[in-house]
């Protein structure tokens, strides 16, 4: 795939396309057409996602209205209570949450949410953005179903960092949250394309294509989707020992929902998957290339050697990456994620500044050349050399990442 084709894909998908929306489906159908044009058998697989239509959301602090966005899926209602800024969430600090609306410095994560409910909090305020940026964008967040997981729903809103700073600086004493929304079940889609091999075993490659509400998602993660398309284009027309299955995952930004749906719906086939290769954010002008290997340490060494052989700088290490490789590893499939990580002053994600301008066509191409060669070697191996076992260290990280246990301090 040449750089002109790469830039066209970036232009064609340069719009917000969040989980479960018509815009997400439009991009899914676009990717399907791209794969079909390369000669791959391709189809869409639907899976359910919880959705909501926000009717209204308001935050009052000491009688003054503060611009906000209501959390999707946090329920509907109204609550008024003392406002408490909670920069720390240790047990002693949590005692201040009783009967209060709490302003947090962090996201609403699984164990923290339970701690807040148990501590008696009645509402939650989070913030996003920067006091140094000119914009006043407010992220449209959600109270994810797996975070609630049977616990009581608390009304939640998000504000801009500038307003959060002003609330703390002014010493605001009371807050009132109002949220009205309609919750329902919608649908998202995985796009699946295949290049069959000589055996009935597969290498599965993944990349997510959905965005968050503020972002057009060029870096995170149309770049990874372009990487998959480059690999497909380079390896089409050849038949390797292992088949290649390309899965463009929907709804990753809402908690890896697409890849979780894939491993759930294809559980009987997972024994035939030798390896999962995931791409999440590549191709920036600046930044270093990494690999996170949820498999044996020998694969880390192999990637180091391959990088040296090909003259491609890469920093691999064993661990869990917050992307679509994780559900595969959790099901016992050796998995790894590749990414080019740029500094926050060079390329950022989950906001309006994630645009095609941060991506280099040439870097996308050269990153994809390395990824293609790695994939080709795995697919054409007499026997995929990666052991089909997940090390205990990685299993422990998976338990922490998937909230089966608290992360140790």
C-alpha cells in the first residue's frame, strides 16, 4: 500500500465514530470494502452494546450552573449534597465521601467506584482537558456496565479541567446533579477478513477502529487499522501455513467490547489460534516503537533480534497492554500489542487534537513493513514457535487489569 492510499484512508475516516453509532457502522462498512477490494473474504459480526440518549444534564455549585456532560448509563434523577474534593482515595480520605457529591482527580474505575458507593457518596464529578488549552471541550463519558456490575448507580457528570480548578479554588460547598437519559441496547460490529492458510490454524491480527466522543481517532486508532490493511495487502495472493484472520474491532474505547465479543462468540475456535497480533497506535512522526508481550519471555527476545536484523528500533517487554490483545491472552491465546508511543507534546489521544496531522505517511509505511515481516515469519513457520501458555506474571497482570483482584501498591 503506497502513501497516497494511506492518506486517502485517513481523509475518508476523519470524523468522530463512537461505539454503536451510525458513524461507527459507516467506518466498519468502509473497512469491509477495503478488505474486499484486496480480495479477502470479509464480513461484519454484530454484538450488543448498551447505549443511551442524553436528554439533559446539569451541575449546580453554590447556586451557579457549571457546564457539564452527563455520564451515559449512570441512570436518571437528581441529587443535591455537600461538595467534597477528593484528591486521595485511601480509606481515611474516603470517610469524607459520606452523603456527599465527590470531585475526583481520576477516572471512575472498578474498585474505586465500589469504594465510593460503600463510603456513602451520592454523586460523582470528574474532569478532563487542561487548564492550559484554549478549548473548553468536555468529554462525554459513561458509567461502564462492568464498573457498576450489580452495584448501586450514582449520578455522574464530567466538567472541564478549568471549571474543576475553579470549583476547588473557590471552595464551593454544595452541588446539585441532574441527569435525564434514555438507556437502551444498541449494536456495534467487528469487521473480519480472512486469507486462508495451508492448515486449519490461524494467526489473528486485531486493531480497533472506534473513537471516543471528542476524537476523530486518526492516531488512536485508524493508524492501527491502516497497519492491518498494509499487512493484508502485502501478504494477499500467497498462502502460508497459518491462515491470517484480520479483525477490526468495534467499541474498544468502551472497555475492549469488540475483542471481548470476538473471543466469546468464537470460544470453540480459540484452540486453533496460534497467536494474536494487535496494533494500537502506530505511524507518528515522533515517538518510540514498543511491543507488550502477553506470552513467554522468549518472544520478547525474538522481537529484539528481529528488530536488530531489520534495523528497526523497538523496545519489547513482557506484560499486559490496554488494548484488544488482552481478551485473547485472558483466554490462553499468546498475544502481543505493537504501538508507536509519541510524547504528549507530539501526539495525544482522546481529544480534538488526534488528527491526521500527527501521522507520517512514510512512518506508517515503514512501521507496517516491520509488522508485515513479523507476521509473515509467524504465519509461514513450520510450527509457530510461541508456546501456548500464559506466564504467571502475565496472568497476575490480567487479573489486575480485568478487576479480578486489586492492583498491589
